[in-house]
C-alpha cells in the first residue's frame, strides 16, 4: 500500500483531486481511488506518467526508496545502531548487493550492523577522495 499512500500524499501536496489525476491518466476517478485505498497498481505507462507529473522517481512511488528523485542526495547517517536501519541501507545499495555476492539473509543482526557501518565508512572514503 506504499504506492497508494505516496500517490495520495503527492496529490494532496500539490492540491489536486482524484478527478484531476484521473483526467491526466485518462482513467476514471474510481481507478485513482483504487490506487490510493485498495492496493491497486497502475500499468507501466501510467506509473511513468505519474512519476513524470509529480517529478519523482518510479522507485519512490513504489516505496523502493525514500528519495523523491535521483537529484536528491541522501545524507549518510553517522552510524547504524539497529539491524533494521542497517538492513534497509544495505538493500538500497543495489550495486554492492548485486555484484558483491553478499547474502544478508545469512548474517546475524550484529553482522548486518557491522557490514552497514563498514559500507558507510567506505562511502565516506570514496566521497572524500572523489568529491569535486
């Protein structure tokens, strides 16, 4: 239901009605209500149109990231203390998880926190070295 909550929030933030969004997408108002309250999902074309209209990313609309768009640069936390925070951070690092061969599901909570904090340290080193 992340998509529905985010759609409603963006719509209300911009002062649009469900009918306004329905007109933009070329669907009925009930379809937008279904997106917002019943867990319905738009097709790819409509999802892209919504992301463009609200100047956000598809990943944000779907709840895969909390960054509204790619231009936003998230602040790195000082350190992770809970496994939940650490796990969320690790899973957002697609390149590391996709190519590193890491399986966080086989790590215990302390290992997850240590791993995420080590990633933070490495990102700080790279950021300092290549920041212009």
